[in-house]
């Protein structure tokens, strides 16, 4: 592996300053499960690796009970999210996604922030955060700015982050009480594999009439970046949701997707699976809401 | 660049200078001669290099040696007693046909140990989930899962093993 100097700043400001001093030859590193592979393979050739592991605030996971806002530090590992009872109970879509990223060894080290910044089209970590209307807080030399997670991705492997910017955390706004959410990584096997297609659905229902007040249908590997199926969401919003409507939403989502043929599978198969899985994930959401109320 | 680090390895304090670009796997195998931990793919896909860092199973091929500073690390070399008595998980792999060529075995056993240390009652699903990142090209996994199942009793009786 190429030789580099390892730096481990303790604050975000210090990290940005380090990066400024070494400009083109410096790279930030989260858990390292992607960056180390890239350095080994020669795809990334840093003279300075700036580890973000010692920056305490980036590793914090907490929910503010007063505001209902969930804050996930960028350096929170997938395993921390997977093991959190709060995540399992209140944000099942996050649990569904992170519990099948890589392997346990990767999840014990790999971080949610690293998964987002890596910006692969499959982006298991991104789909639930988009469905939950997550907002990414970025910090750069000019200060902080917020970007919706859905707007974070420009193209495969490229995000809106400027060279020295650091993703600090993702905040999730409070969820309506009658909300269900689910994600499926669909492929030949879950572990150590990229999905053929990733489908996340979130439904919020009006407590009295049971009509859908919010619908999110998010797809991974359905285009160059993670996407929302806006027309399918529109179909569900304001209506009472049943199986027939979910099937229709699945068809619309499949039409909205920009799937293509790849080594992992054919476009027609991906579309078919969107149809089936939007319905199944929608049913899972409804079952969660029924179980809780 | 060289950095001085200290960590606990299988119960012993290690104080050593490491190059910043060394992986923990390189430090263990090439610098310290601890070749029980294997290098398979080198990309975090096969799990042959699995060690336990602060109670978590980690791919040592993707973990920088400098980041081992201050950590508690367990490798396959730390499992058997000094008199050669195998750890219950090791013995169970021997008894239940969990080993064929043996290359994946150290990683399999370290992943199993991390699992059972945290969850001594792990069921079949939990075992499969914990070992999903350890690839074996010989056994077809059935005997490996059986070995971990059978080790559960032994581990409970010998809670803590030899180096905790």
C-alpha cells in the first residue's frame, strides 16, 4: 500500500485546517472500510490521510425527546445503528438497511457518513435517510450548510461536498405517530453483496380516517443516484391504502425508475422487483402501524 | 511516517513503532510473526483476517495499525491455554468437522468468539448473521454453524476463556 502520513484531528475545525495545509494530497477517512481498499488498489493516492475517528461529536447518536429530532453523527458505525433499540423500534427502515451492509466486520468499523460520501448507486445507507426526509449538515472552511440527503448525490461516486467539506451529521425530523417504514436489499444474497435493487417505503397515516398523510418511495440502483418515485408517492398521498393501490404505486415507481442492465441483473427484472417490493414494503409499513395502535 | 503505539494483545502490553500505512494485519503477520491471522482477499470481503478489537470482530486488513493504539486486541494465538488446551470454540471446530483446509478457520473462530462473548445464547440465525462475512470454500458452512452451536455450552462453562 502507498505510504502516507496519518493525521487524527480532534475537532472538525482542526481537520479542515489540516486538509487546507495539504490540499490536493489529503483525504478524509471515516471508518476506512472503503478508503483503505481504494488506497490499496491505487484508486486513491493520498500523502495525508485525515482520520475523523477522534472527533467526538461525529460519533454521537441521540434523539432529542423534546423536539423528536434524531441526530446521527457521520462517524456512527452501521453496527451501532443496527444494535440500537431506539433505531430498531422507531426507525425500522434504518435497521433494515444497515443490518445488511457488508459484513459484521465491515459494519463494526464502517460509518453511515462514509457510506453516504462514497455515493455508490446502491447506497444502502442513503435510502432510509431519504425516506425519513433526512438533512445532512456539512462543515467547510466557510462554515456550515445543510443539504437534504436526497440532494446530496450528483452522480455515481460524486456528492455535492466541496473538497475540504466534512459531513458532520444527519438529522431526521420528528415522525408522525402513525408511521411505518421498511427497506429491502433485494439480491442473490444480503451479505457482502450489492443489491440488485433497493426499495424503501415509508407511510404515515391520519389517525382518525386512516388516510395516507405522507408517502415516501425511495429506490437504490434504480438510477445513477438514489431516487424518490414522486409520482408513486403522489398516488398514495391522501388515499386509504390497500393492496390494489400499493400494486398500482409499485407499477408507477417501476416506470419512474431508470434501471438498466448490469452484471448483477437485467432492467426488466429490476422493474418487476420494484413492482413486487413496493407493495410488500408498503404492507410491512401498514402492519407496523397496526401493531402499534 | 512512523508513529509509536501501545495496545493490549492477547493480554500482553505491546509497545511498538508502526508505519502509518501499515494495516493491523501487516503488523501482526509481517512485523510480529503472528501468522495465525490470515490474509485472504485483502479487501474486507473474505473475513480470513478477522481479529477482535475492543470486543468487536474487525477485518484487520482494512484497519490501520496506528488506530490500534489504546485498543484491546485478541487474535487466534490468544485462545488456547499455555498448556495447549484449546478454547472451547476451537475444540468444537475440531470435534464437529468445522475445519477442512483450515485457512478460514482463525477468522471463523474469532467471529464466533466475538459473537458468543456478547451473546452466549446466539441462535442459528444470529450465528449465520455474525459469520456472513467469513467465506469458506471447503465445508459448505453447515459443519461450521454446527461447531459454533456445539461450542455454546462449552463457552458458557468456561466463560471468559483464557485472556479476559
